[in-house]
C-alpha cells in the first residue's frame, strides 16, 4: 500500500475520530454546568485530571514503543469510544465522571503524538507543513460536523447528552477500524523511548508557553461565555462550527505558509494576535466581539504545525521525533494542569478579567521565544 492510500485511511480515521472530539468539545462545559452545577473553581480543578494524560504522554508513549504508531492510533479509537461511553452512560457522580473523562482524555492526548508523527511519516520531503496543514484541516472539518450534530440533535431535536454521546461512541469505534486498515513499511520499528537534548531546548520552551496560553482559552474563554454571558450548548456548538469551518481552510494555508516563509514569522504573528485576544476578553463587553475573538483564537491553534516542522528541521535522527514530540506534549500539559487551578483561584478571588490580563503577559514571552528561531531558512535534516 502506497503513502497516498495510507494517508487516505488515516484521514478517514481522523475525520471519524474528530467527530467524536467535536461532539465532546462542543458540549463538555455545558455538560459540567447542566449535570453537575460546578463552580468556576471546581471547573479549574477538573482540568488537572483532564490534562494529566498530556503530562504523562512521554511515559505512555515510552511504554507503547513495543507497538507501531498505527497500533497507537487503533488504541486511540478504542479508548475514546470507551471513555465517552462512560461519560454519557455511567457517570452518576463527579468522581466517576472524572475517571471516564481521564480515559477519554488519554486517547485524545495520545492522538496528538500520533497525528504529528504520522503526518511527518506520510509527507514528502519539504512538504511537511502542507501535509500537517491538510491533516489539521480535516480535523477541523470533523469538528464542524461534530459540533453541527450537537446543534442539530440537542438544539433542534432536543436530544439529551446520553443520546448525543452515543453518536460519538460510534464514530470513535469506526475510527479504530479505519486505522486498522493502514499498512506502513517498517511500521514495527519503534522510536526511542526517551529523548532529552540541548538542541531541542527552544522546542521545549515553545511547547511550555503554548500549554499555558492554550489552557487559559480552553478552560476560561468558554467558561466566560457560558457562565457570564449564558451561552447555551447549541450556541457554543455553532461557535465551534464556525471556528472549525474557517480552520479547515486556514490551517491548510497556514501549513503552506510555514513551508514557504518558515516558522519564525508564523509564531511571531501568533504572539501578537494572542495579546489582542487577551485584552479583548479582559475588557470588551460586546458578546459578538467576544465570539469573534473566541473563533480567532481557535484558528491560532494551528501553530502546532510550525512547532512540529521546526522540530523536524532541527532533528538529525528521525527516531528522536516521536519521543521529542511526546516530551513536548508532556511539558505543554505540565503547565496545562497548573494554569486552570491558578486561573480558577484568581477568578474566584478577584475577577475573570485578571485571568486574561495575566495571560496577555504570556504573549510577550511568546514573542521573545519566537525571535530565538533563526531568521534564515531552515531545511529538513532528516528523511521520512
């Protein structure tokens, strides 16, 4: 089976798995608010177990080196189906819900490694950004469909969470089947278990900063819209649909721009845009403007493409890529586990706007980190 056939099966699995993720991401904040009536502080605390699998990524992928990356993908589909089944059908208390959330999150975070590793493996030389952009775009297309299903099923047909999550269970299971039909040459060659090299220090720093920035908006931006402005589940779903629809186009072009102009200008632009978004959430009161900023921030998550291609270009041993990506995810999520708790306390003791004022300071640190990337064009030093 050639690379194109494998890429097609991978994109199909990605599409199916993305529908699962789109459904859960569009409903999760409302699910917690409607079913368990939790506070802003509790919402921050819940992010710790939700992000813990990301922190453990380097350990999990180290254990899974006995398997090929294709088998990692199959495992993702199975774990995702089981986890969301527990969330929708077997969560009478918050404690039980957290267990199933952890399982689903484990699948979601493992797939972050799979997505990047498989994208680099299936991409032609010097076309990594384009392929990663295509993968990211397809994932957004899946989010569109998943979020639209929430709008249709819950907003128009009045389905409850249990029935809606049955759809997510099905798509995750089918994703595992699609990944099963991939056949890769040398797929049983395992990557190294653990890699920590001084040469990758900037990559680690970029992941740390992204983890802090990302979690503020995954946790507190939607929570502002839900708890302060009383946005409903179907409204949030529409926002995810719009963000994903624009992201389907934007992320593919972002990947092409990374290939053309390099990682530095893309990450510099992200830092500036992030600052504007933070100031907006801290001081603007117009709900439609906040909706727009929420959507724009979702688009800027495409910067993972630039970080991945940067790593690919500075890596001299392709076996370093998988464990280094996993370590980057672990670093990202070490911060992700702390930020929601700190942000929740700040929100509770002061006000939500101070969470975003603090976040705006990260934009400046991001800017300086991006400036450390060489201005001259980097070329890939590895082969797929």
